C-alpha cells in the first residue's frame, strides 16, 4: 500500500466524527424512550384514576 494513503487515512477524523454523532444520537434516542415510558406509565395511571372516579360518581348519582 501507498504510505501516503495510510498516513491520510490515519490523519482523517471524518470516521471518528461520524461514530461520535452516531453514539450521541443513540444516547438521545435511549433517553427519549425512557422518558416516554416513564411519562406514559404515569399518564395511563392518571387516566385510569380519572375513569374510576367518573364511574364512581355516575354509580352514586344513580342511587
């Protein structure tokens, strides 16, 4: 192989930058998934409680 080619490949930072961006995007994606799951579980619980309260009020109003 050509020595100059090898020297240019070793000096190039384009691949390292692409890998860094890929890792950053993966980290952001994982954080977003975790946040959606946490808030989603809380939201489902909240709407379940609201539904139960509405059903309770409707049952008590019918008596």
